[in-house]
C-alpha cells in the first residue's frame, strides 16, 4: 500500500515539500547572486545541490520530529473531529510563515557575512537587546512581518485542495504507525551518526560551495553544540611564520625554553628557581564580582568588609582584567591560560573540551588531589565534562548529601554550603597525607540573589547588593573556619572573580567593565603587597605555579607577573565576537569580516580609529588570537604526561 495514501504521511509530505522548496530556492538565489565569486563548474554545482539536499533532509528529520510524533500518536477519533482540520490548517499557516521568515533572515545574514547561520547568529540571541534594537533601526521589521503573514495566508488558501485531500485520506493503523515511528527514529539516529557541520560539505570545493551547500537552520542549531567560530575565515590574519615569531616573543620568559619543533607551538619547559613549595591550594572563583563593588576600590555601601580587610593581608592585584563576560570564559582562562577564542569558550565545546595541559593536570602530576567543586550541578555549561576531562575529580551539588545542604536556589547550594564541603574535602585529603588543589566555583552572587536569611543586614532576594555582601560574608566565615584547621598554615588561598557583573558599554569592549579583583592569601608564604602590574586572567595559573617554585611543561599563554624581570603587562578581553588586547593605554579590537580598530586612551576618552595589520598593537593581538585558535584546532595544547613526569623528576 502506497505510504502517501494516508492522512498523516500526506500532511508530513506537504510540509516537507514546502520546506525543501524554500531551501532550494534560498540556495539558488544565493548561488546566482554570487556566481562570479563562487566560480563553480557544472560538477561542483551538482555536488552543491546534492550535499545541500542531505543537510535539508537531515534538518527536516529533526525539526519535524515533534509534529511527526503528534500525527503518529493522534487517535482516529481526533482526526475525525470537526476542529482538527482547522488545527492542521493553523499548523500549515504557521509553518509557511516560519519558512518565509527563515528565508528572509538567511538572506540578510548572508548579505552581511557571506555565510550561512553560524555562531554569530547564536550570538544574536545572547545579546538579544542590542541586536533587536539594531535590527529595528536597520530594517522595516513590522512591515516585513506583516507582508510575510499575508503571503503565508495566501499560500495556505492556495493549498486548500491539498489540505482537503489530507483530511479526506484514511488514517494509519496502529501497526503502520509503529513502523513509521521506528523508521523515523532510525533515520534520526543515522543523521546524528553521519551528518555533521563538516560532512558532507567539507568533502571538496571552495568556501562558497561549502557555505551554499549547507542548510542555514541546521548550521544554526549545530552552532549551539560546537560553540566555535572559525578564526581564519572571519578575523584578520598574519602569515603563520609571523604569528609564530610574535607569539613566542609574547610568552617567552628568562626561565623558559621551547621544547616543540612546531614553530606555532608554545609548549615550553618552565624552570622556576628554588625548592618547590608543596603547599595546598584553594582557588575560589567568585561569581560576577566586579572590582567596583569593593569598598577598597571606592564603593561606599559597605558591601565587602571581609574582602577589604583581606586586601591588606594578601597579595592584591589591583589591575587585573577578566577575559570575557561569562563564567565559562573565566574558568577557561584560569584553568587553561588561553585567550578567549571566537565563539563560546572551550568549556562548552562538547567533544572538544578535554585533554588539555590544564592547571589541574599540572597539580595532579605533582601528586596533588585536584578537585573541581561547584555549588550547582556540574552538567550545566558542560563543566563536569570539561574538568573531568582535564585532570580533576568532581564535587558538585549532585554529589552532596541532602542533609549537608542548608540552602538552595535555582543555581545551586549557598556559598556557605560549598565552603563547608571544601573544608570536608580538605580534611579528608589532609588525613590521607595528600596535598590538595581545590578549584571552586560559587553561585550565590547571581540572580535571583537569594541566600540564607539572618546572615547580613540586607534581605535575601533584594538585589545584587545583598548578594555581593553575602558573598563577602561567606568568604569571611570560610577563612575563620579554615584558620582552625591543621592544614591552614600550609595552604594558599586564591580569590578571583570569573567575570564582572556587567560588561556592556558604549564601546564593543569597554575595558573598565572587565576589571576584577584577585587576592592571594597565605600568611606563611606571601607577604601582603599591592601588585599594580597590568594582569590578565590567563596570567593566574603561571603566576601561582611560579609562586610555588614548581617546574612544569607549559602550554599557557599567560606569564608569571611576579617575576622581577616580567615583561610589560597586557590584558586579553573579548565577548563572543570582538577580541581585544589592552596594553595599559590603548586597546586593539579584532572583529568579524576582518575588521581592525584601535581605541586610544581606552580607559579615558577611548578614541576609536580603523587600523591595519602593520599596527604593532594589532599585530600583537592577531598573534595571540590567531595563534590560540591554531593551537587549539591543531591539538598543540594537549597534555603530555611523559613531559610532566620528566619535569617532576628533574626538580627532585
């Protein structure tokens, strides 16, 4: 019996053919308006459409799965009800409108970037307010939506005959429905296993062929998973030989020697002088703690009395800048010491987040128990996979007994609960005679800004000020408890923010809005002092290992800023699109479409001008970001256990 005889399959076929027609139309329009640039022969053009059909069908398998499930499971009595044909008509109209909207959106996106949807389109959702305002100012959006709605209604009316045949057709029997459902699931599994962003479109042809053969909606949703934007395709580049030379000049220190024959590799042996100090380390990454909230930085609301006292007892870095605007960026910078490459952070690049020469791997190689401790559930933002794949064991909310959690909100347990778990892990390691490296990520300083009542003089849920003050309170309580422990005198405490509470400004990268505090507190090791050297989050790992006199093999892009002979500081900052290098005075910005700009007097007047690769600040910036992207994609940042073993043996 022919499968299109039945109502369910006819409706799915109708929707699918409409989608396929518009996909082919979009592909053809983009091709014919770029024939000169594409320069495709007959064979390449046919391959383009064949590859495109694979992507189109794969996307439809995913996108129509909920509708197919409804149609397959819908009882016959519902199909035969009076309201159901009108419901199907409404689905058809909405589908046509969505199709037309997708065509227009793809056209506008291609007109600006000459590519299908990618992570820039995903970024538009991340910065929805800014992007929406830009779109409203750039296009007659409401008129356009009205026109699309009228066209959708017109097409629906034109398809009344086809819809009548759908409604009049018999419905599938339950055995046939089971066969259809199983076949659909099998095809989805085949699509997941075979089709990806890079296949089949990477099998040949030029860049235009690759982009035109893709399916825009498929690429959009795939970007959520892969979280990456190709640097070489969108950003300014320099010859690789120049990048290699410039980048090695940036990361070299007197106590370092390069150990890899690949000139683009920055792998080097770090020989820190003196006997290694086998001290415990507790590194606390604090959610959204801008430096501006500290009383010692000028805030007058008394939100940070504990940290204001701690500043005078610690090495305090007063000129430190976060690399990005999200927690995963801060964790990436602190853990891997890498600049913020385009797209999302490495933490969220599923399947490509593991195997790096991380800070945790360095401590583990020295015999430490390296633990990532998170106040929430570590599956969020792929954190568990990232840390577990880079030398850490995991303690998160899911692994803590319920009777040991006193307060939770949407993001996880309170900072006090996290610190109590930290004390518990430290006690256990001390009892086992193991040094420990505990890397924490707090959650309390985050909307909805709720915390246990009665701790501070601001009500829970009252706003950011209360969350900051509770964060400060919890740190004070934690240190008071830690001072009573037998391991305290042999422990280094590091407190640093993941990012600021807000990085938006009139510039793409407002430098002052990336300013965060860093405290290194260890009464038995570190003399209190102020460090005014311009410092990046990527400098934390090498500075900490240098403080402990550890020898190690490094793939870090950061430097030890506590060396007396350290180079001039610089900060690497970015969001999802714009990449910056700040030298203390001026800022270089690299943007998609190979745009290069300078902001002179970046913390003052911030005078913007266009720039070129010949500008030294621009060249330095390109070297960092092009080099980091190259090293990541060519596996030059991987953990080499045998090199770590040689470093440890040589230090004995």
